[in-house]
């Protein structure tokens, strides 16, 4: 049983990575005016990995598009980490 743990762990990490990559490719939603949909995807992704600087950055841009400046700035600061 101990041998299956690393495989399961790697599988879980791979799924998280795939989810984050998919989340970071949602800018077409912003381009087509579906900004709220984009925000929901980024928020779900950040629930998986709260340390993703790219997700925070993209979320900040989505908030800025809607004029939600106070929410945007707290995520905007993550730009310095990549």
C-alpha cells in the first residue's frame, strides 16, 4: 500500500497543475465580455492553489475590467512574484 501513495500523490499534483493551467487560459472570457465567468474560474483555481501568482494576476485584471478596484489591487500585487 505504501508504494501506491507516491503514485496517487503525483496524480493529484498533475490534476492540480492541469486545473491551474486551464484556469490561466480563460482570458478569452474577458475578451468576449464574460468577465464574471473568468473571475469564477480564477477563484476556483485559487482555492486549489492560493500561491499561484499568475492566477492572482489574471484575477486582478478581470476585476479591473469590471471597475472593482479594491478587489483588484489585493491580487494585483502578486505580479511582483513572477
